[in-house]
């Protein structure tokens, strides 16, 4: 099975699971910010940090829920972006309608935005990013009807179509920045197998995150870039079948 097929099953399967409580199925209860999955409560690390900063207090169940999600992401890397986030799913669906040219920005912008978000949460006593988090807005609007806040999602889609390929995720999203930092040392990475690489660079051309895949593989036989979402697009694109996602670091 191709990685893209598996990912679509997970992306849309999770959306259905979030909707399922309406029909009496309660495997997943909650939202993308905090959800009980088979009775285990997980919380988005950025949302959790915002809430803890805003409330200036420690709520132990929230801390545990955040730590569990941090542990998950520390092992699997920025997998939330590639496999769960509905904004990424939406941008992938409009991808083929965008022109080839794409404006680039500094990737460090999103880390600066992350610091600003946490400082503002502390100063205003509000989880500021959660008020405008496009992933939350998208889910809310799909489930409960479309409102003015949906213009934020439309703006991101327009930015994707007319200005920058995966621009929001690569350069601006503080949630993606959080997962990049947490997954920095994830042992689960795209790696080069013993099959000979034909140096066609298909993998690099396909990478939605603009990662210099060939350079990483030439240097270390693995993609150690913290921006990698483990989407598997590079693996699907490799006709020589020289790439795989594997565990552990090789030196
Ligand atoms: S970078 Fe942000 S919007 Fe993009 S997939 Fe990750 S969490 Fe979602
Ligand atoms: S390097 Fe491969 S797995 Fe990582 S984001 Fe790019 S295409 Fe996806």
C-alpha cells in the first residue's frame, strides 16, 4: 500500500472518529486540542502550554495529557502535521491546482510566532492562538456550520494557491513549530536502504515541506530535518524503492 493511501485512511478516519460520538460511538471523545482516545486523555502541547501560561497554574490532568502527547511526538516526530491536522489535509487536496512557482520565507518565523503566542497567553490570561487556530476553526465549521471565522481557513488556502506551497505550515504555524521542536530527535525517520539510489531527485521534488531530501540522504542516509512530517511522499516517489521509514539511528 502506498503511504498516501494509508495517510488518507488515517486523516479521514480520524475526522470520522471525532464525529462518531454524535452517533453513539465513543472511541474518541473531544477535540483536536484535547481528546480522550480509548480512555487515554491527550492534549495538544501548544494548547496545553497556552492554557497553563494563561491560567498561571498547574492542572495535573492537563500536564499529564500534554506529556503523553509530547512523548508520542518525541518518538514519531512531526507526525501530527502529516497525518492528523485537517489544515494539512485541506492544503494537500488543493495542491494540484496551484502553479509551480512558490514564494519562500524564513522557517524561523514560526518559532518567533510560537514565543509571541506563549508570551501573549501569559500576559492576557487567554490561550490566544486557540482563538484563531485554523485547525480548530475548520473542524468546528465542518461539524457545526460555517461562520465568519472560516475566512481564516480560506485565507490560508488562498495563500497556498497563489503565494506559497505549504507556506502556512512551513513558515508560520506555531503549532507545527511546536511539533518540529518536540520531534527534533525522533528516531523514526525516512532512511536510505541498501537498494542503490538512482539520484533522480524525485523524492526531493515531491517533498511538500521543501526539505533537501537528497542532501540529507547523501550525508547521513537519513532525513534528520525536524520539519519532516513523515508523510511518506518521498518514499512513494522513489521508483528505485530505496527509501523507507525506520526506527533507530545509524552511524
Ligand atoms: S504546520 Fe500547523 S497547520 Fe500545518 S499541518 Fe502542522 S499544525 Fe497543521
Ligand atoms: S522528507 Fe519525505 S516524509 Fe519528510 S516531509 Fe518530505 S516527503 Fe514527507
